[in-house]
């Protein structure tokens, strides 16, 4: 089992001492091998959660726990890691079965996201947290020119609109279906419809926040439907 991962290592700014560990991180469960990347994915997910959490804690000194959690959730998810994996051309290096490859596996968001997490898990095992932090934050800053509540949440609505236009030829419709609380603490409930069918509902402290949360939920539902 061998593959030239030198171009990937150059992009990462890190060269694996143990190439077998790198290959394990890049091995999908469909590939006929005695190991796959699921355990490293589990580890990488936890490591990235900590790395991004610390980064946001230091970057946004005036944000409360809820605001920090929302931004982290926008970065530490399948969409966020897929974006970073794509920037690394990670699909070129993954070991897949022929069937999975013929099924478009090298471009699947879930598969690429998992491989990215596994790769970070492998780097953590080999050299520790500091290098993962350096690599991950560098990638995040390169691929998210502006990190804020507004800019990250706006991505959910844009992503959903692109999905619905491609799949259904329509754009999402957002309807305020309720509100609660006094004026200074009002919350809004928004329903999201695609071609007349309700896909999700969400509540937020503003209509905009509720819409973005509903869009995020709908994106996940559409992905499950396509599997």
C-alpha cells in the first residue's frame, strides 16, 4: 500500500515520520484493508473541537459562551471540514474501493470531512496538539477571510440556496410563524419551506438568526435525503 502524499504534506507544512499512520488516516472503510480511518476520525474530531474552541476564545474576547458556541458550530462541522479538505485536494489522496470511487466518493462532503478529521488525529498522535493547532488555524484563516456570527451564518443561507436551485430549481422560502417574549427579549420562530414543503423550523433572538439556523437544519436534511 503506497501513495505519494508528498504534495499533501507540503500543503500541510508537515511531513509524517510514520507514513503508515498517514495512510491509515486516508483509508476509507470501503477499501480492503485491515484498518480504516474511523478511529482517527473520532480522535481528530475531539482535537479540532478543542483547537477551534481555544482559537475562538482568544480571538473574540468579548463574546459570551453562546456566541462562541455558535461560531464554533459553524466551523467544526461537515461543511466546515469539507471546505478545508477541498482546499487541500484531499480527495486525490484517499484510499477507496472501486465501487465507492465510481459513486463519486472522492467528492463526497462526508467522506472528505471525515478524512480531514482523521488526518488531524494522526498528526496529533505523532507530534501533539501544537502542530494540529498551527495547521488547522492556518487553513481556517485562509478559507474564512472573515470569521464572525454574520459572515458564517450567511454561508448557511447561501449554501442552502445553491443546493435548492440545483436540485429543485427553486429558492427557499422563510416564514415567521411565531414570536414570544417581551420586546427587549423577543424570540422569533421561522419555518423554512422548499417548493411548498416545510423542511425545518428554528427559533432565534432575531429573524435573521432563526432563518440561518433553519437553513442549517435543512442542509443536513437534504444531505441525508441524497445519501
